[in-house]
C-alpha cells in the first residue's frame, strides 16, 4: 500500500511536476493525457472536489456547474462526501471527461497551473 501511495502523483501537483512523475515511468505527456481519461468513471472526495470552490471560487469553472458543486459540497463539509468525476455519464468509460473540461464542467483534479 505504501508503495502505491509513494508512486501516485500528488493531486496538488502542477503540470510540470506531473510531467516529471510520468516521465520517470517512461510515460509521455500524450500518454498522461490519455490515461487521465480514466476519470470518466469514479468519484472524488470533498477535499479534492472543493479546492476550486473555497475559500474563493475559481472563475474559470462554469457558474452553473459551480453552483451544483457548491450545493453538493457546502463549505466546511465532510470528506466522506463524494461527487462523480464525470457528471454526464458517470458509469460509462467514454470521452466525457475531456468534453466536460472543454465546457468548464469538469472537476479539475490537478494543481495550480493545470488550466493553462
Ligand atoms: C495525471 C495524474 C493524476 C492525478 C493528479 C489524479 C488525481 C485524482 C484525484 C484527485 C482523484 C479523486 C480522489 C478522491 O478524492 O477520492 C482521482 C480519482 C480517480 N483516478 Fe486519478 N489522477 C491521475 C491519474 C490517473 C490515472 C493515470 C488513472 C488511471 C489510468 C486514474 C484513475 C482514477 C480513477 C478511476 C479515480 C476514481 C476512483 C474512485 O472512484 O474511487 N487517475 N484521481
């Protein structure tokens, strides 16, 4: 278990750091983006889901989606609260993860400069 945790990228990583982490495993940026499509299924816990909501809402999130997210994850909520990573087709492994990001309705899981 410790070995897994040690090898998982930190969700607060920025793009350069993720690039390095994948790079040492022999994986390119292209492969990193492709693998990230796995976020088309599964859930995110409160602390991962709200980093762009509190204390200040990231204005790059679609306002309607931000309001839905805020309703599901009110401020000072519990980390046992989860939201779907892909709100459009949560149980289907498809390309919605990317489509949602394009329309600013995705949970951006990466760190500070990942929107660039
Ligand atoms: C690019 C680096 C990655 C970052 C920064 C990242 C980050 C995250 C974060 C923050 C969560 C939510 C965790 C939680 O709050 O419970 C998550 C969930 C998940 N990630 Fe990643 N991830 C990355 C790469 C990957 C890769 C390569 C895969 C698979 C090929 C993957 C598959 C998943 C899945 C399936 C879930 C949902 C887990 C569940 O439902 O319990 N991720 N990821």
